[in-house]
């Protein structure tokens, strides 16, 4: 397996997710403090498989935080939603994405994700290995994300999936504020 760069959460400066209508895919972009940009394509199939896995992982990550363990699964999900809502209230989604990378370690074309492997780490982070299976090789890229970055990525992917007109079930009300304006089809950014 060809291993590409490892991206640590503390080095991530911004996340962006946008819908590309011509490709009918989501474009996930991460830029780092060092001026690198990593670009990934998420197909509809991959996005619909990845999002539930990330949701399950964030519940487990939150449960591992001090004072966040609950006696049963519904209570743990409720605590995770409270943490997500608290995060969304303070997160910076208004700073424009810095689109002038100094380096593109994965190349000019976005990395097409065909498989993703999620692993909870002992330090309270989530390791995601994105793979691109092709004939004769399986290049991969490893991300290590802290809880806040996982919440941010889930939020941005969910927003873009809702706007992609993929015929998926609409977002639940617990993930969308009643007074939040409709999100336009443009890049959504989270600054870490």
C-alpha cells in the first residue's frame, strides 16, 4: 500500500466542503499551518457510508472524555448532541477558506476516496485512513483529528449533502437550528 502524507489535527488550519455539480461529488479540502492543501473527492456513495461511521465514532469519542460517560446509548447520543451544539455555537464558519496553497502533497487533482477506515485513538482523537483502490496499488492518506475537527467535518459534510440534491432524507432538526438560514451551494469552511 502506498502511504501518502499523515495529517495531524493540530496542524490543520481550515476545513472546507463544497459540492461540485459537474462532478456530482463533494470536495473536501484541508489546509495546514504549513501552507499545504489536501483535496479529497467524496462520492455520494462514500459520503453516505462515511457520515454514519463518523457519527458513531464521535459518540464513542465523546463518551471517552472525562465526565461525558452515560449509562445508556440514548443518553450518550443526547450528550454528544449537546457537545455538538455547543461546538457549533463557538466554531468559526465565517472566515473565508484560504485557497492559495503553497504545496499540494496529493497533487493537483483531488484524491478519490474509495475506502475509509476509522480508528479511535487512546489520546481521544479519531484516525481516518482514506484509500484510493486502483489496479496494482492502493495509495492512502492518514488524518488524525481531535474531537472538534470531527464535529466540524461532520457538520460541513452534512450541510453539503443536504444541498447536493441527491434525494437523501433531509437533515434531522437536531442537526439544524430553526433560525439558521438555508445554506447556499458554496464552500462551507471551518477554521480550527
